[in-house]
C-alpha cells in the first residue's frame, strides 16, 4: 500500500513535484484551497478525508500548517496519530518562521501572496470577499494594510504581471521576495519518512 498526503490544495502541486522527483509512491488528497477563507472547517475536513482513505494506505501525513485553525487541526491529528507540516501558515514554510515574524514585526500591515495566491487572486480574494460586486468595500478589508509581499516560489514574468495587478487592485505597493519552496521539501520528506 502507498503513502497518503492530505494536502492543502494551495501547495498540492509543490508536493507532487517533490514526491515525483524523489520517486516516492504517494497519493495526494488535496482539499479545497478556499477552506482558508473558513479555517474553522479545515480540521473537520482533514479528519473526514483521513477516515475515508485510511484503509487504502499504509501511512498518512497532513500537509497543512496550522492555517488559522488555532490548534483545532493539531487536536485532530493528535487524535488520529498523524503528523503535519510545521508553522502557523504556508508563509512560514516557504519563507521561514523567523523571516515572517521579522516582517510582521517591522510592519504588521503586510499582506502576503504565494504563487498560488497570485494565480488565484481574483477567485480566492476578490470574488470571495465580494469585491467583484462591491469594489467600494476595498477599504473595509484592506485599509490597515501597507504593502503586499509576494513570497515567490517559481517567479515568471507572467506571474510578476499578475502579482502587480493584484497589488494595484487593492491599492498596495508590491514587493517581491524570491523564497523558492523554502522548507517544504525537507518537511514533506520528513513527514513521509
């Protein structure tokens, strides 16, 4: 039997590249990335998925950070005897916990993007917040933000244009920090071993 990874859909492609490049027999079960807009549902969805797949695999890991569950995910994975990625969110995984803490310390009004969020910004942010229908609500959501930092994993000229468009749309200055996949590879390989 193979190994299963219940993964945040926002990082599932990265995990697939990592496991494929290491020749690992892994089945990835991506959960909808939009769960991040309702993080109280993440732990329940992880548990539900695990209970559905546990008999098909010899081992299972969870590719989520805490992601705004405030410990609810940890309670579920402890109950189920699983392990998860470290950190509070994927920004910690890609850029490092210390770097994110330092950025937030210097400016708590920092809005972060990953490659996934750059690609899905319209759907994940604009539509989900209703700004496509009510652009006048922009300040209600973003008035306390001062800048946007794209923590780029695999930057391209196309993604750069998209990131700038996202920043322009909500009226923030864009900074680009090429961080690559950070500790994701090491953490995934550790979870699977």
